[in-house]
């Protein structure tokens, strides 16, 4: 059963590269890995949060791998993948005859994970009815198998993950607040890929190398337009989507050239409004002169964030990684001008700057 990993694949090399296989060098991922390094040596519960495909499971493995429990069992259970009726028995085990069909005694995941790490994936999907029992075992590190009277004491470290907003679920009474607080001891939040674009080129070359080896192909050229398209796409499925797209592109590659597998509208960026964090401007896209509708949106957003100041260290040009004069020229070319300021007086909108076209200020 793929949920059970009695021994982590990395058990043999606990002392080797801590974050092997976790690709990316941007500030977003670096911050996450620093947090992981801080919490891993403790026994504290870690709650890994993030959209689908952002690498939550990878991080859960890393926590175990660099913790003193490395070499001990790493047991995973995906709470969303087990039918409600079976979940309790999967977690806590059962005695023979505990319920119809319980023809033999069975160990639960808590027992299997004893002395090691239990990874409860999709914890937001755990039914309300089971939550008090989960809270008890987390607080007291003891439980009984279904149909059994004997109390089992265990020593586990819990790592839980979900793509759901647990705080919202608590508000809607879909998740118990006491369990939420017990889980939320040390949250680690993985940003979506669209907020860590500087990681994309490195991820692309990692996956190209991986799949080229796997399918026995030689891919040695990634055209700049293809890389630009990857860098500006919004990646709703995050790293998993990128990984799958590169696999397809490698299979389709000819003469060592990686094709662009993104749908046409995405190649133009039109269907995927760019979202750029302040920390990670898409310098590569702009400074290399790829211009389209999405670039206009990107420039507008940077201008709004910089309150229409173009130059200076926190101006829009610096945010975009462009020279001030280059940005002004591009704004003129794209017809971007500052919106007219409006003030509402006694219910009437008064235009303060009628007809005067905006001119870049000396800032
Ligand atoms: N930084 C990264 N470097 C290399 N591979 C990554 C990275 N992040 C994610 N991946 C890969 O992307 C895929 C999805 O990652 P993972 O299963 O950890 O995501 P997840 O957040 O648990 O997704 P879901 O919520 O859908 O379960 C995996 O194949 C994983 O190896
Ligand atoms: Mg997962």
C-alpha cells in the first residue's frame, strides 16, 4: 500500500545532503528551508501548509531526514484517501473481531510510527467524529486499538500537511479548534510557484535532466522563449504541474531542443495574469525584451505598488529590474500613463487634473 513507508528511502544517508532533491534558490524557498532546519531537531509537531503541488510531502520527508529520528520509521497516511469507515482502524489498529470483517489483529499507523515520524497528509480531511481521538493521542501519546482494552504508549513525532485553510474551517465548525491549536505548533508555509519565479529556471533544468535520463534522450537546448514562457506562466498546479509539463516536453523534443508545451494562450501570457512578489521581480522577462499584454499588467502593478514613483531604490524601475529611462520609454510605447487623481467632495467626483497628460516626475 503506497501510504506505508516502513522505512524512509533516505534512511541510509541521514548525514548526507540535508535538502537533496529540493530544488530552488529563491528567497521564498530559502526561508522555508531555514525554518525546517530550525524545527527538525525538536520533537515539535509541524504543520506544512501550501497549495497543491508546492512540495509539502517533500518537506515532510526532509524534516524526518534531518531529525534525530532519521533511520527510524517514517509512516505516511493520506487522510483523504481512506474511506471514513476504515480511517479509525488505519490510524489506531484493531483487535481480531473488533468489527465485521476484522478477521485478524491489525497494527495502526500510530503504532507503526513508534520512535519515528508519522506524516498525516491532508489532515484537513479528517472527519470531525475522529478528531477528539486524534487530539487525545497527540496530547497523551497513548491510545487503544479498536475493540481492545489495552492502552498502548507510543513516542512519535507528528508532521501534518494540508492545502486547506484550517483556520477558516475552524470558523465554519468543520475542524475542532483544540485540534487546530495542537497541530499549529510550528506552521511551515510553502509559497505557490508563481510567488517564487526565480526558482523556475533551476527547476526546469533539473527536471529536463531527470526526464532526459529516464527516457534516454539528449536535450541540451532550452530556447529563451520557452524559458520565458515558463517563467511567466501562473502554474496553478505548482511544481507538480511544471514537472509533468517538462516530462511531456522531453518526450516531444527533437534534435536536443526542448519544445514549449504550454497552451498557446499561456505562451502569450494572456490567460495568466502575472503575480510578482516585491522580492522577486521578473527581471529576466523584462530586461530581455519580451513584450505583450502581460508585461503591461506587470508594469502597471509595479507602478501602483511604487505609488507611481519610477526611479529611486523603491521605485517601479528598480522593482522591475529596469533602468529608469528604459521603463519610461516602455511606458510611452505601451501607452501607460498615471491615472488622473479624483477626490470625492460632497458626493461629487471632482477631477483634479483635467486633461493634463501625466509626465514622469523627477523622483
Ligand atoms: N522544490 C522542489 N524541488 C524538486 N521537486 C519538487 C519541489 N517541490 C515539489 N517537487 C516535486 O513536485 C511534486 C509534488 O510535490 P509534493 O507531492 O511534495 O506536493 P504537495 O504539496 O504534497 O502536493 P499535494 O497537496 O497535491 O499533495 C513531487 O514530485 C515533488 O518531488
Ligand atoms: Mg501531498
